[in-house]
């Protein structure tokens, strides 16, 4: 079976944009099981000569606020457990938020399979935010723009090293 890669991080960092870029039209399966897995999406992804199953964790926009944190955590933990590699996405333009720091605490417990990814750095905008990411204790971030397709060679390199 191909390796499983999970995209994790707080809402709005660009997880689904990256998923769509790597999976394109090869969307294999939509799991609309009610509950925490409601908006989980899986697809066959390609990056260079790498092929893998990509999992997008998400869709908490319409969860009620009281349960949002727990749902986000449960969905993320399940995805992490099932994944061979986790792409932990932060928004370099927004900098590190308290929610990012919460996620980082979780990801550090799975540091061996976590790749820190700083998104939204097209045209080198948001590069200042990259320095803050070192505080997360997850190593050097891979800088990308999911929307504009920048940094995909570095992402390839990081995944290749983990497979
Ligand atoms: P998710 O909630 O983590 O899945 O984030 P989305 O993929 O839905 O993206 C959230 C917002 O960030 C959308 O408005 C995207 O267009 C925007 N976005 C995603 N990737 C980039 C990027 O590389 N650069 C910029 N400037 N915006 C991006
Ligand atoms: Mg999303």
C-alpha cells in the first residue's frame, strides 16, 4: 500500500489548498461519516515521482464553538495515528497563534513523522513569520505557497526523506 500522509493544523492555514494541489482530480473517497470524521477527505496524491495517500483534516467551520477544540483534536489524533508522515501546516503570514502552539504540543509527541510546513510565503512574503516557527521545536520549516505552487521541490525532498 502507498504511504499515508496527513495534513494537519488549525483552520485557515491552507490545508485544503495543499490537498487540492497534490490530489487534483484523483479524489478517491469522501468519508462523510457523521462526527469527527465528517469532512475528512482522502485521495491519491502525486508529487514528483512520489505517490501516496493524502488525508485532509478539516471542516470544523460549522462545529459549535464549545466542542470545536475537542473535535479538532480527536480528528487530528486519529489522522496522526493512521499516517506515516504528517504535514503540520502553519500560516507564515499570520505567525504562530495559540492554536498553532497547541497543535505543536501534539505534533512534538510524533516528531519523528512530522514535517513542519510554513504556507503562504509566495514571493517571499511572510518570511518573517518563519523565524517564529523555530520556537515550536519542530525543526526547520519547509516554506511553501500551496496556492501558487511554490516550494514543492522542498516538500518533495522532505517527504522523500520520510518514506
Ligand atoms: P484550511 O482551513 O487549512 O483547509 O485552509 P484553506 O485551504 O481552506 O485556505 C484558507 C485560506 O487561505 C483560503 O482563503 C486560501 O485561499 C488561502 N490560502 C491557502 N494557501 C495559500 C497560499 O499559499 N497563499 C495565500 N496567500 N493564501 C493561501
Ligand atoms: Mg480545509
